[in-house]
C-alpha cells in the first residue's frame, strides 16, 4: 500500500508508524506513561509484534497459537523474550 501511495505522489515516506515501527511503540508507551522496561509486547507475529517490542526496549512474548510456526521461529534471527503456546501462558509469566 505504501509503495502505491509513494508512486502516485512521487514522494517517499519519511517514516513508517505501523508495526513494527518503534514510533508506534513509543507513542503507546508515552500515552500510557509506562517506561519500555516495564512493558511487555505480546503477539503472534515475529516480524511485527515481537520485532516492535524488542526495538522499543520492551520484553516480548510470542504466542504460538497464531501466525508463527515452530519452523519460522527456529529460522528467525528475531528472538522473543518468552514463547508461550497460547494466551493462557501469560498467567504463568
């Protein structure tokens, strides 16, 4: 979508603010008044959810009941702080 807008306008985007942008994470942290080291990003996608949390200095929890497979996790250079089978695992953490 971004490439189409850039092509139509002839202007390159200065920043991307959706996941995995650190700008989005920082905006949420600022809005909540929570420092990154006291926050946790929980999600099911390595390249968006986990990457955003880690880039902002948050701990990350990868939930394996969604988009990420065991093979994707094994092959990835992105390492979540925690990996859980499903959201019930948050109660243990």
